[in-house]
C-alpha cells in the first residue's frame, strides 16, 4: 500500500511519500521517505487540505525521515503539507481522525491509483454508526466539514440508535438502507443470547455482501451520484459497525477510482483493528449468556478473505467493479471519469 502522492519526481528519482501516525491525544508522528541526497523537508499544518497554513511551518527536518509533533489541538482535524527543498511536496492526513464515539471512522484519502495519482485527503469518509458519538466526538466530527451523510442501516437500526450527527439541516442526511434477505440486524443480540447462532457463518456473511450488489444497485447509483456532486463533499457513509455494508461501498468507490485490489483489501482489513475495543465490549456483554465466541465471531469480524470473495464474484459475473457500476447500477462512464478527475491528484 502506498500513502501519499508523487507531486514531482526528485531529480532522478524517488517520489516523496509519507504517513501520519497518531501517538497521543495531542501528538502525531509523520514519517516519509527521501532520496539519497536527502534535501530536507518543511512541514505545514492545516484543518483541511485547502486550509494548510503555508506561511507558518510547524517543523523543518534537515536530517532524518520522521518528526514528532506535539501540542496539537485534539479537537481539530490535522492535515500536513510536506515540501522538500527542491519543491517536491505532498499533502497527507490521518487515516483515522480522532472522533470520540466513532472508532471505525476513517479517511479514504492517500491511496494510490493505478495511474500514479492518489485519492485526495478529506473528501471521502467511511464510518461505523454515529449514534454513540460523545459530546466531544460530535464537536470533532463537525470539524471535518462533512456536507453529506449516507446511512446504509435499516429503518429499525436507525430508529434503534439514531445518529447524533448530522444534528442540523446544514448537513444533508440520506437514508440508503441495505438488508440481508429477511434478516433484521436489530435482532442479532436477542437471538445470540437465546443460543440461536446456527445461522452465523462466513458463507452467510459473504452472501450478504453479494446481495448488497445484486439486490441494491439503486443504492450504489444514488451514492455515486451524490459523491460526483462536489457540493456533497466531504461525504461520509456508514452502517452500524462500519465494516460490511460500508466495506462494500468503500471497495466499489476505490475500485472505480482505479485503486488496486490489494490496497482495497488492506483498507477493508483495518476495521478489525479499529473495532477491537468494540468487540471486547460486545463479548463482555454476551459472556453471561454462555456464548461460544468462536461460533459468533464471523458476525463481528472482517477477514480480508471476505472482501476478496466479493471482488472475485463481481469480476466473474460482470468483468470488474467498474463494469458492475456501469452495466448493473447504471452509473455513467462520464460520472466515473468525473469522480477520477475530482478525487484523484
């Protein structure tokens, strides 16, 4: 996986690339590569990719390929512009912006497409539900400047745990419900507590992914049309856990932008790490009921083999994700071309 963007090649040579690693509430580490002559890097910060404070550097590194930045406002998002001595540069953000109560919220920026361009940071976000945002998390998510939220949960899910964001008409909210057959997600915990777990399997989960593309092409048409309109960006989409329906959406978007399959799979796999505390809480809640966690695990995890199975299914049946979007969802090729022009740099 490559994070960052080749803005310009350094003399012969190695494109500047970087990533941001959260080290504490108010600190991050930025790591980058550098060519042999190592010209040094100056770093600037901003609340969004468009608002980088280029007159006020936060660091300059003459020797080395990383820097720790502390004293950052934990209530604001952080984007950084790295500029090498010869002018080569890139903008990089945090994969997982700090939003308390939404552990699986992440930015789809920085992923490199097959043509060498990268997905712009701060334009597309994927997330778990927004019903458990804390007051602090609500303030944090507002700082991302999101203009549109797309919710893949069923009506019962949305009623059971209403989103705390958007909390005003200033941000558009669109319901795009996806359901796996007659299965209603709000019944899961009651069924598991009663020992009704025989339906849970990896095959069941994969079938849900396949149904999401075969039964709901209109959902993807609506999502892509919304995303193609710059007025709706930054756009955030989510389901409940942010791994299954949201994982399918992220895969279709990234594949349509030309991001390689291995990168798409790696992004999908991040959910297991980001949701680890959520799973621990769920298992503790279920422990008194004598639940065999090995049996129910497929429902609460996101193994990479699952999204690979969906990608293989789409490729076998339609040729590619783009072919599916064009032939089955009816998304125009011009719309996909527009998305590439707008969302890749």
